[in-house]
């Protein structure tokens, strides 16, 4: 459907007796259609590229490396560090409690409601040369914000 040859289409529409010199004239008249068609194909290719990425970390990493570091591919995206927690369900209550590891906060065991626990932010490891490049960081933020889920913030770590 997307392979469309305008000159061939015009040739099929013209009677055989008119297929001589008038073919070039009619093709020139239809050149705006050809321009719109080429713009459509460029738009289509751009949309296919946008759809080839999604919010999964490997795809975000591929997007960032394709756009900003195509040769060395040093940008990494991964989960933040999780703390090891023990979840306890008291028999009298329906709400779970969260007990942090001993040694946390001067050796005191801290008890929280489970809903107070937040998952760590995903981490983007960027090359150190990106740290002072505000234009590149703004483009990275725009690219990631297009694909990330709402409410998720990425922590940036600059690595040599």
C-alpha cells in the first residue's frame, strides 16, 4: 500500500494515444501529491522508530544510547538498590508492618506501616561528560519522560 509510483499511476490512467509528451506535463502538475507522499513516508518512519521503544529499562537504555552515545554505548538504566526488609503480619491487625534491618539508624529496629515504604527510583548511569552539558541533559529528560510511567523519577549517576 505504501509503495506508490505516481508516474506509473498517471501512465495507467492516460489513454495510449496521450502517453507521449503530455505524460511529463501531467507528472509536473501532480508533483505536490508526490511531495505530500514523501512527507508521509518520512512521518511513518519516524513513528515506527518511536513505537520501537517502550518504558522497559533495556529499551530506554537502547533509546538513550542510540540518541546520545551511539559509538561507546555507555548509558545504563537499571533498578535502584532495594533494602532488605522483613514484612511481619501481626495477628490482631490486617495491616502489615515493615521491620528494617538491625544496624539501621544506630542499631534500633524501626517499625513502619508497609504503605510508608517506597520503592527506589530507577537509576540512569550517564558518562561524566554529560554532567555539565545542560542541552544534552534536557534532551535526555524529554526522551525519558515520553516513555516513562507517570510518578517515576530517575536518579542520575555520572560515571567515568
